[in-house]
């Protein structure tokens, strides 16, 4: 069942979202050559707890860390370890914070040092597809309009779209109804209503669509070993428009 949030509840989600936005901006500055993924995770947990929130991901279905850190050909759900970032890497940072029983969930892909034009365009396309999805998430539109808008940015550039994982509703729980695929047919699906809160998160591969999960049971990688990028925001959809809930405290993209 898709739950509609009141203005008061959206306000509480905004508080959680700002913590996530500020944490991601902090992590963007820390994600430099020589830093380990575990160091980033430790910094994120300290930041989130320092703001009076809890890391949503830690312990979620047994996940062992506060961040999902997915490096290069890893798509999502990467477990932080002692690998060091290298010049030319791209790193997807997925962060969740629970504040007052409400969840904020967002992700960015950062480019470490000098990144070539091929990967830079991949990351930029992923962000642009998220922007298009947010623009399509309007009261009265169909859920398929959101997926179609995301797909419409990605497909013409020849990238793969991950189909096994998708966006989702968000609120008191990290994953709520509905599922929001990053592809679809415009004019199909449920009609979007006032008070819906969604986490939109395109996952875009430099190569093909296909992915698989590693033996750790979490880390999803591309089948062809080519890099992947991931970008996400939590949004609230109201009669007055769409609000991005996971911006920084000064209203910027992290």
C-alpha cells in the first residue's frame, strides 16, 4: 500500500534528509586518493550520530556498515573495506539517516582525481536522468512517466540500465511501496498523488544492463566488469510541486 504523508510528516522527513545531504557533501570532500572505504564509513557514522540520527543502513537485514560504497564496476550495496581510493576511480556513496523515526536516503557518485571523459559523461548522465525523473514526478502524472523520463535520458547515450534494482517509496521505513523502475512506458502505472514520498535512484552502466551479486551476499557488480554510476534523492510530491528532501542544509545538491 502506498502511504501518503502529511505536511507535518514531510517536515520530519526533511530533517532526516538534510542530515543525509550534509553527510554526502562532507564525504564528497573526503573521497580523495589514498583514503580507505572504511575511513569514509567511519566518518559518516560519526557525522550522522553527531546530528542526533542513526545510520539507517547499519544492521538493515544484517548489512554491516553505515554506507553502501560501490567502487567502479560495483553498482550498489558495496561493503566498506580497506581498499584505498585511486586516481581515476568513481565511487557511488549511498547514505541513509533515520531521525525521529523518519528516513532520508540519497546517493552520489564521486570522481576521484583525474577521471577520463568517458566516466565523467557516465556520471553526468546519471545525474541528468535523476533530474528528469524528479521533473516527471508530479501530482496527476503516472508512475510510468517517471521511469520513462529517466530512461529517456539514458537510452540515447547507449548506456545500460540496471533493472533488478529500482527506486522506492520512503518514509518511516527505508523501503516502502511503490517500486519505481528506472525505465517504463509513459502514461502507465498508478496515478501519482499528493503526499507521496519517493526515493528515485537511477543506476547506469557503461556497458550492458546485466548485474549479479558477489559471494558476500550484498555487493552487486556489472556482469561485463564495466563501471557503473548511481545517483539518488528522496522527494516529496505535493500539489504545490516536488521538493527534494535530501539537499544540504543550505539547499544545494550534495
